[in-house]
């Protein structure tokens, strides 16, 4: 069992402290608010939350949880400090780090006199880079010690929801943390090893980003559901029923299939149907902020890919894939068609390898080339031999992933510039000859 000090006795701090104490750890809660310290020490919760009154009373009575305003004593008496103070928005929208760095100053000052290992784990929500750029320098300055060597550091975000916080603590959707040192990893692994969910151990910046992505995703879902509800109501339909039915489909609608960063959506359905729903909204005077943003952002992703190719400086570009996704020759509203047309318009020579579109032309399929409204001389631009396409191109643009092309394209990145919109290699990120659109 560990000895843990929890800094900040707010919603996150109280729930963490009480649950850690119930799990058998010795917990000291630390705050600047004397009222909260007094409440805890008399066995009362300073927040309203299902089950927290009973839990705080139980663990305080058992001597597993105490509270203090003595930062130094709390650090010296524990193996790890969890920082759970608030990070309110600054007026410009940036994250407010002053409480977090102030706690780091105090913990660092105490670490100066602590001979044994101590881990400092940030649980507050802070934007990627904050732990490394703000917390660690504050801790090192105040302690005169080196992070990752003389003391441990981790970032371990909390995902609980107020009103179901204790239940969420024991049954979270996921656990993610980053760390500088093995000692901190061992503590966090030990605390979470029995939880019924995946435990992701990543670098600190990724853990920070996961927290923001999770909260933003929740916000996006609420806004999306509201927009659908508004449009549905204006058409005399019950939007809640619509969303309930949609959410019953965890095979496609709620799956992770469409949640992979990469290139723009396209094809014969998605762009047309988003436009049509927006038109319906407009025709009933219903604002469609999100649908507008979806179409705008999709356009911007095509423009981003265009700029990546332009930045490669090449005048000859080989596309691997031109249909809207692999496995089909369908070119209708393919974002790769839009991208190729823009590049051709800039005077760039575009040639294309696409086994499915090629087959349609080779077999004289009646619909061959159907849906292409923008790329001139499409058939003449097709190159059936991938190696010849690579050799004849200054930049190879990977638009669709075909299994048998992967190894040859990976090898090509040794001597050709690659712009990758799909991700050839999970391990590779942008650098030298290789540029990935979102990695
Ligand atoms: N509330 C949630 O549901 C929730 C869920 C997950 C993550 N978070 C994140 O966790 C963090 C804390 O949120 P919260 O809702 O618990 O905040 P809160 O405002 O309820 O509590 C923060 C506590 O920190 C204390 N504090 C401030 N400065 C201090 C200092 N220098 N030393 C010691 N204590 C200090 C305050 O007195 C207060 O008790 C935020 O970054 C928040 O974004 C919140």
C-alpha cells in the first residue's frame, strides 16, 4: 500500500483521496481552504456527490484519510503527491496553470529536504506540453533536483463525471498515464491494476492530449445531438427517438471505424447527405452550425493535403489511389479526385495507380471513370505498374492503402518524397522524405 498526498480537495481531489483511502492507502489531503480541511478532518465531505459523505466518514474514522494545509509535512510523509487543483480558463481561453505551478513550487520546496524517492503526479487537466514546459521546471527550480532522476513525474488524467464520480473511479472507460521514470510507473500501475478497463501507458504529452480529446469529444457529441434534435423538431420529428435509434448501432454508427485521423471524407453519400440535411435545416430556418463546420473542415483537409504536395516542391506526383476508398472504382466526390484536380490546376503532372479504377477501364466496365468530373484525361493518367509510378514521380501521394503496395511504398520512402494520407506504417511519423497528414 502506498502513502499518497492529494493536493486540492475539490471534486477530483476528494473523490480520489477517499477512494485511495478506501483501497487501503494512507492519504493526506492538502488544500489552501481551511473550511475544506476542517470538513475532512471531522469526517465530512466538502462536496456533494453520491456516496461521498459515507465514504469520507468511513475512511477518516479508520485513520486512512487526514487533511492539512502543511504542504511540506504532507510531502515528507508520503511516497507520491497527486496534483488535483483547478485549471480554470484564462480570459483568452488558454488553460490557467497558476494553481498547478504554485503547488509545484510548494512540493518542489519540500522535495529539497527529502532524501527518499518521491513521485509528483499531475491529475489536473492541462494542455499538452504543460507538464514538461511548466510543471517540471517549477519543481526542478524549487527543489534544486532533476526530474526523472532525483524525483519522479507523471501525468495521469482523471475522467470521472460529477454525480457518478465514485462509480466512475472504480469503473472508468479507460486509464491512461505518462511518466518520466520507472518508480512513478510502478505506483500508477499498482493503483490501477485491478480496474476493469484498458490501461494505456504513453508519453506524457499523449496522455495530456487524450484528456482534452475525451472532453472535447463529449462536447461534440452533445452539440451534434442538439443540432440533430433542432433539425428534427423543425420537421416535426422527435430528435431523441432518432438519436436513440442511431446509438443502438454500435457496429457502424458508434464504432471507431470513422475515428481515425487521416484524409477527408467523400464518396457518393456522405458529402451529398450532409449538404442535403443542411439544406433541410436552412429551409426550416434552423441553424446548422455543426453541419456547416463539418463541410468547411472537410474542404480544409483537402487544402491541407494540397499544400503538403506543393511544399514537397515536386512537379511530378504519383497518386496511389484515386477512388474515394480502396476496394471500389467509385470516383463520385472522391476527395482524391478533388485533390488531383487542384494539383493539375497548379501545373503539376499527376499520374495515378489505382487497381480498381484500372480494372474498370481494362475490362471496359460500363461505369468506368464514372463520377470523375474534375480530372482531365483520367484514363491516360493511369499507370498499372506501381514501381514505374514510383520511379516516374518526384513525390508519391498515398491516398488509398492497398495491402500489396505497402512494403514497396515503405521502401520508396528511402529515395522518394512520400505524402501519406492513410498511414503506411503505424510506427512512422513525419520527417525527412516522409510527411503524414496527421502524424
Ligand atoms: N470536476 C470534474 O468533474 C473533473 C473531472 C476530471 C478532471 N477535472 C479536472 O481536475 C482539476 C480539478 O477540478 P475540480 O473540479 O476538482 O476543481 P475544484 O475547483 O473543485 O477544486 C480545486 C481545489 O484546489 C484547491 N487549491 C487551489 N489552489 C491550491 C493550492 N495552491 N494548493 C492546494 N490546493 C489548492 C482549491 O481550494 C479547491 O479545493 C481541473 O483541472 C479539472 O479540469 C475535473
